[in-house]
C-alpha cells in the first residue's frame, strides 16, 4: 500500500504546450508520446481509445489518465507515464481537461501508478501547480510520490 | 455511525468502472460517506481521487460508513457495488 517508488516518467515524454482537436486526438498524442519513449507498440493506441470509450479516464482536477485495456498489456514493453499539457483545454465528455497523464503498464502496474497519481492530485495546490507548470523539471518534481502519512 | 464491511470481488478491484459507479452512487446521497481499506484511514467516498488513492485490489476488505437518515439504504447499495464480481 505505501508506495514511494519513483513514477516512470521520462522527461522526453513531457509536453507543456500541446493542443488537441478533441478527446481522441489528445489520447492518440499521449499514445504516440509513450511510443516515442519505447514503452508501447502501436496497437496500444487503439487500446487506449477503446478503454476511454468503455469508461472515461477523467479523474477530476482537470486531469485525465488515458491508458490501454487489459488485453493490450502484451504490447507494453515497460511501465511509463507521459504528461501532456493542453493549455487551451480539451473537451472530455463535458469536462475540461488541461493535463493528460498517459499510462503504460504491464500486469496491474497501472493501478499502482494510478493510485500514486490520485494521491498527488488530492492536494489541490499540487494539482493546480501541475496544470500551470511551465517547466519540465517542475512537472517531474510535482509527480514525485507523496510519502504515506501512516 | 453505520457501516458495512465487504470484500471487493471485481477483477480490477475498486478501479475503473467499479470505482466510477461507486463514486457516482455515493455522490448522489445527501450524506457524508467514507470508505477505508481494511483498518486504514477513511476517505471521502464521493471523490474518485480519494477512492483511487486507496488502491483497493480484488480480495481487499473495505469499510464503508455513513451517518444519518437513509444511511442503511445507501450503504447497502454501495456495499453491493463494492462487492460485485
């Protein structure tokens, strides 16, 4: 439960000024960012769209966390995150998303990443800082896991 | 304080659709509702972030609690969602 392992975020997978035509475009850009750091193979992109259509990955605080379906695990080479900021916002089924954290994970590794991310976003100040971050280093720092209180 | 203790049976645990359904149902109730994993710290059951932060997996026990009029009814529904396979 206490999870303080670093999140697998490659600085090359952080984009501060992305823009997307719509939700699916934003998801595909996340998928391509994950591909570019060698974390996933191309079929993962369709799996991300499929996952989003099944259940929205909107988490609150302007953040969505697109990721693939369970059956796409075989095209994941290693666990990774990407962070794409969309300063103009993306309409996400009626919610406004300004940060996408794309997730690639083998096994049930995404659950660990997801809950670590949720703990970060539960701090409104930290969530706001993430939405407004202007430097890659700041994004990396903000996504450092929070120590468990217990 | 009324509470229910259930074992989570969904393959994905209390993530994805089960988590979304759980939070949406909790959010409609005019009561404060909390959920805790095992004997851990209770968190707001109406917040998807709180629920996901618990990282509840299949086989984990959760304790759902509420107080006030209608607590039994809403807790029964939430317990059913949390324990659905």
